[in-house]
C-alpha cells in the first residue's frame, strides 16, 4: 500500500481540544516577594490548630512527650494563620 492509499484509509483524527484559560492570579502571587495572606477560613484553621498544639504542648513539658516541639510547631502554625510566616513555593 502506498502512502497516499494509507492516508485515504486511515481513520479521521478527533478535533483538537481547546486550551483551558489560565486562572487569574491573586495579587502578591506573581513572585514579587510579597507574602500572600491566607484566606479567612484557612487562617482561622491554622490559628486554631496552633493554639490547640501550644496548649497540648504545655503539659508535655512535664509529662512524657515532645513538649518543646509541639509548642514551637504551634507558634509556627499561629504565625502562618496570621500571615506572618510566608508559605513555601
């Protein structure tokens, strides 16, 4: 079979899919070095989780458990919830 005959008997190609539009970027996310604050719901969740972790870490200072690590992790979570600690990229 020649190339022309092969082309004639080949199945048709499906139409190309259009590209999806790029979602809009939030201000401060374009790499300008400005840390973006978390949304209100996410910030509250980080803040609440950090407070719980700090409160759980205090008794762990005298009881068996990683008390200092829990307290430092809780303070980090509180800072993330308040937008003080920037997110990694």
